[in-house]
C-alpha cells in the first residue's frame, strides 16, 4: 500500500504541537474508510488476523482510542486496518508506511507468512501504550515474538516526542526519535540513515547490530551504520516511485536547498526553514510536483516529464490523517485528528477532538457504494469531475480547502476555553458537539464546491450545438 508519511517535532511546528501524518493509499480504486471511536468494551481480547490468521491474546485493560478502519463489509474480507488514532493517554499512532528491503536481509531473516502486518498493528498496540516510547517497545515485542509478513514504517507521538520505527526482515526492527526541531518525510522505502546504537534516542531489536556485523551487511567503509543502505532497496523503480516524493516535500519545507529528484541520499531528518503548520503538511500530502516540469496537470514540462514520477496526492489516496497532540491546552482536549477521505488533491482536512465517545455521521457512516450523504463519496465525486479540467476548477477547490480548515479552526478556538472548564460526560458532549459542527461545515463546503463545479462546467460540455 503506497503511502507517504510526514512527521514533525514540537519545535519544528508553529504552535509547539507534535505532528504525525500519512496518506493511506491503496492498490485499488475505492478503499472505503470511516472514522470511529473504539471503546474498551469493543476491543477484542482474543485477536485473530484475517490476513495471516495469527492469534494474539491481548491485555485486558485497553484504553479508548480513535481509528480510521475500513467499513464493515471490508473488515469481513480484509480485517480491521485501523491505520491511525489517538488514545486516552494522548498517544498517537500511524501504521503503516509500506517500505522496501533487499535480498541480503531477507536471506538472513525471511518474512513470516503467519506474522502480523498493517491490518493488525494499530488494534494490538494503540489501546495499551501511554507514550511514544512505549509504542515502539510494545510493537517491538510483538515483532520479535510473532514476526511480520511485510516491511513497514510506523510512527508514534505524544506531546513531547515523535518516533519513527521500521521493521527489518521477519523479526527485527529499528526506531529513532525525531529531534524536536526537525521533520521527516518517508515515501515507501527504508528511510532511517545514520543510526547510533548507543543513543537514548534510538531503539532496536537486541541482536540487530550483531546481525549486521556477523553477516557483513554494512557497506560503509567508515563503519557507520546507515540503515537505509544496509536494509533498504536500491531498485530503478525507487527513483521513479519513492525518491522524488521525498525530494519534493523537502523542497517545500527547505526551498533554499538545491537537490536533484533522483538523489537516493536525501537526509532522513531536516530542520525546516520556517515552522510548519497543519496547512503546510496537508499541502505537501496533496502535492503533485507543482511549479516543476513534473506536474501532471501543467504544460510546463514535456509529456515524459509530466508522467515521470509518482505524485504524493493521487487517485488511490483512501484517507489522509494529521494527528496533532497539542501542549498549549489541557490534556483532556489536546488530541486532534485532522482527517479527510479520498484523493488528496481534491479534498480538505477537518479537525476532530479524539476525547469523545462517538464521531460525526458524515465521517462514520460511509457506505459500500456511492452515497451523497457520506463525505468519502462526495470527495470521490469532486475528484472525478475535477481531474479532467484541473485549471477550470482549481480556484473552487482551493476555496473549499481554505474554508473547511478555517471553519474547523474557528470551532477549536471557540471550544477550547469552554471545554477546559468541563470534565466527564459534560466535557465529552461539548467536544462531540464541536466535532459535529466541524463535520457539518466540511460537508457544507464540499457540497458548495460541487455545486460551483457543476454550474461552471455545465455550459462547457463538448456535447452542445450553436454555442461553440
């Protein structure tokens, strides 16, 4: 599943919050998603994976958490695929970023057919962790015990720390804390570079260093451990599919740096030239190489250039989440899930409090087939219309994005001070009411955008007469 991840430490953001975000992409046209709250009584204790059939006895003290799973009909076929959420301890998790590896690693530690994978990871980890570090440690234990059938990157955060973890072969893993003043872009390949096994800001499976040394995996003549070189792939397809996405987003956040889109040694972590906002992250996760010859909607480049690289925002985006843990408000209202469904070039993210018992109908009741009441399907319709005439509808779409985010921010500003004085059921009702306002505004502006697109495009249909 070809996703893109962006992480940012608390001193790299304008408001001091930590951010972990990811496009969840899929390998088929529609991957119907919905936004839910999983209560402790609904959390399984005897978990069985649909994909691998692995069985796991889970702890008996889960916390409530938000998630973005597939709808019920998909869960029967594919499993839960919880993908992203924030729990009662304001610990956030995004899983997973599918990554690439190489034959040297797989020859030593093969993937495990009946192990865990993306389908399972949020469900078996997020309800039980109280910090980002705990998340790395618990998932590491599961990987070592059960193994995995795929290579993945996983992000964790709390109000202070952001961690990125990558699986290695069937049972190994490495994780690195992102410096507070830095960000990370991870685009479907092994991303961690220079790794210090003796640092407090790294964690790894116990025998990872000896596995590297004993099997002569390190290709660095200086002896440094560049995990991207050691464990990652170096395929021709990486230079079309993966590297350019990292290049372009780093170019957005560090415009003065001059790099080439086929540089396989782009840094894992960078300090942005200006502090990042949720708007910056959403733009990057919706991007398609704007203002370069590689934009598929621009005539600046040749036909070959316009189709040279895989965009970040594209047709197979299923949802985008930006998980924000704030430090300038009380903990009971600190967790925010900025969320949207469908192709990201044509949608807008809205902010939702996660300390709630239920989610808005527009984002929860996604149907298997087209339903104009579901924001998922409205966004798919916007994309279907706009793709054929991107310039015609650009301003309309940009207005929708701005209006939805502005409306959501207004709801947060109005709700935060009042909610700070509440607790228990009163607090959760206030936060749920705020989420309902945000969802209604997002739906209203999406429908307004749709109406303007119809009105604008109706008289420009090719099938007309006497009005050429």
